[in-house]
C-alpha cells in the first residue's frame, strides 16, 4: 500500500518512507492511496487483547513491514511502561463510555502513539538502509513534547527537538519538559503560541536548502507531530478496541452505530476515529469538541475556516490551536481525493488566513458536528461530574463531556489526559486553593481520595535542565544552533 500527498505534487511512497519523511515534499500530508482491507469481526475482536488488535491495524497500514518487525514494535510500545496491561480502560457513565487514554508514561493520550513511533521510525530507517541521524522536530502545545521525549529519549541515532509556548502549558507539562534527561533531547520555549511553533516547524520540514544542509551533515528531518502518519495510525487502534469492548460487555450489538466525542485542537485524534470508520467501525456521528479557540466549531457549522481571531490561552492548553493541521487530511477524503482542491484551500489559508468549502465537499462532512466549551463551563463540568458520579476528569476531557448530549446511542468519549496533569484547574473546580508544584498533586489526592500516579510522584524532585526561551521568529536559527549547523 502506498501513501500519497494531500496536495498531489509528491511521489507516492511506502509506509516506511512516509514515516521517515514525516511530511511530503510538497508540504502536504501523507494519506493512504486506498483504504486497507481489514475485516473487523467484532465477535473475534471482543476476545482479543489491545496488542493483538494493534498488530492487525499496524499490519494493514504498514504493509511493507514484516510480521516480525510489527511484532517487535508492538512488544516495545505496549508493555511494562503502561500502568494497565489493557493499555486503555473504559469508564462507564450510563450510555457514555470514557476511553481512558492516559495510562502511559506521561499521562496523556499522545503516549499511545509516541511509544510506538520511535520503534516504527528506527525500523523504517533500517528497512530503507538509512545511515543518517534522524532529527525529530516537534511543536507542542504541552502533551506531544513530553510524550515524544519519553518515547525518543536516548533512542540510538536520533535527536529530538521540541518547541513549546512559554505561556499556557500546565506546571506538570512544563516540569516534564524542563526536566527531560534524554541525552538527545533539545527543549526550547517560545514567547509565541503553539500556532507560531507549528507554522515554523512545518516550514522547516519542507525547506529544501536546509534539508540539503542537513544531508551534508549526515542528518535528516522527521516529525513526532500527528502530521506524521506513524503518529496517526496507532491512534486508530483504541477506537476499534473500545468498540470491541462494548460488544464484549453486551453494551452494543455487533455493527450497531455509536457516537464518538473527541476534544481536539490539531484534529489528529478525531481523524483517527474517522480512519477507524473507513475500516468498518460503525459511527453515527463524530462530535468535534473545542475550547474557546473554537475555529473548528465555526468551520463545521459554516463551511468557512477562518483563523483570523484572537488566540486564547485557556485552561485546556493542549487544545489552544487555531490552525488544525490534520483537517487537511479529512478535506482530502471529503473532496473525493481532490488534491488540487485541497491545495487551493491550504494556499488560501496561508495567504488569506481562511478558505470556504465547496458545496459538494461540505456535504460529505454531514457526519461531523462541532461544539465548544468556555473555560467557566470546563470548570463547572469537572465539578459536576465529580459531585454527581465521583469520577475525576481533566479539563480537556471536560470540554468533550460538556458538549456531549445523549441521543440514546452508546457513545465513546476520548478522555485524553489524567486529572493529575492539570491539578491546578481540577482543584480550582473543586473549590480548593492551589499553591503549585508537588503540593497540588498531594492535595488533589487527599481531597479526592485518589493516588498520585507514579509517573509524576517524584517529578518535582528532578533538576531543571532546559531553560532556553526564544522569540518564535528565531526558531530556525535556534534549531541550527542546537544541531551545530
């Protein structure tokens, strides 16, 4: 199976080449040329482990990897670094089912993919007989950076370079990044926002002169952001696994349609559920949940994408994004794989900050609805859910819980982070005073009769190693300095 660019001006490549490249040479994103044939027998899948289902999805999308290579990647990705052998857990609230995606090393859903990507990438490099050192270039709004460094730390023949906004990330996210001990990790905060970092990273990844300069030094770029198909495919697995668990528990009949609610900023997590539906996951409605940076809400409700609006730093920082990269992939399929149309949208977005869908493309998005939550509504939702059910959720999950409306269908909701990753917001929602650092973790545990996850229990005892702050206009120069170019 080959991968093609959403913008149609790059050669088709194998899955291993797409993973190594990260982004296509024409600036587009790699998508499967055809959907893989994967028979989803829900009765059988309901009896299988997460790892077994992951193996089938990986085999289908990464078909130039051998069986042994896929088995190696799965065993390395989904083992003892997780605090549940199931990898993800389901928490039921009537017909609503939270997919707990935060049982990995950094307590966020990004771990599901970023524990796999380093092994996919290094295996792909061997397949392509590459001797170059791979430079993983990553923009993060908080969670991707920590998860990427956890996955890539000290991985042979790689460097991981992370840029994150100085203002907006939580204390836990900042501490995780600033204390990263990996010898190959380079961490820098910027005075701008995530969009500034992402724009610079995408530009750098397709900068031909810089790519040539890197090659002369025996290096090449790739990305850990969800623009990399190797980041996206592992996320498909948990939607298929979760539906299979509903079948196993008798909560849905095999083939019965469900709704899926996902809090999102860069659109990768929602897109993964759409990819799962193209394989056979029966979905009635995709609900796109945004915070006050509600560009996606307006897009799905009006057909116009317009990033010309104030950027807001909210209490759900991982979603503080105005340019949702992965939406480009959805537009490719919604336009019936019309790369010329997608290119026009992306050119207009770059030049004018907006674009408007054609009537036919918009009609193909009818399964998507979109809503948003204010910061006040996020706090109220955390409080209400805890008081009414005793279940503790983080602010991003609260965005999705707020927009959820029962229509009597069983619903999967992507619970994207542990409440312990955002203790200040959660404590404030419970009317508790916060002081910062480890004390807030202890207080949250005490007030809710829960335990501080081992992943962050000693986080604030670690030394701060990364303190560099730059203007976003100097990202390119900073990168060159880090790599001694």
